[in-house]
C-alpha cells in the first residue's frame, strides 16, 4: 500500500525558499505570481494493514517538524 504525506510550512512561518522561487519566476517574465509556498511530498510503501494513525505517528516523530510544519496524509481508498 502506498501513502503520501504532504508537508508544508505553517501559515505565518517565513518561507525563504518559496520567496526565492517567486522572485526567480518574476525574473523569467512570470509576473502574475504573487506568492509561493514550497513543501515536500513523501511517498511511503507500507505493509497492508498500516493505519492512518500509524502514519500520523511517523509524521509526528520524524517526517514533519510539527513546530513549524503541518502535514496531510493521503491513503488509497
């Protein structure tokens, strides 16, 4: 079973990497971009029966820095 975890900086946390991307896009002529937030997607190959709660625990302990990042878990239906 595959799971995806989307990790993003929380609102209010500065995103210098996102700002650098926004600036670079403007320099390339893409003037309509007003903001960029950059995150990461982690894809996990899990054993059958792994629960969303277990993936949440993985996020809390390792995959996300929950002080400054939020996460969203996607499991197959």
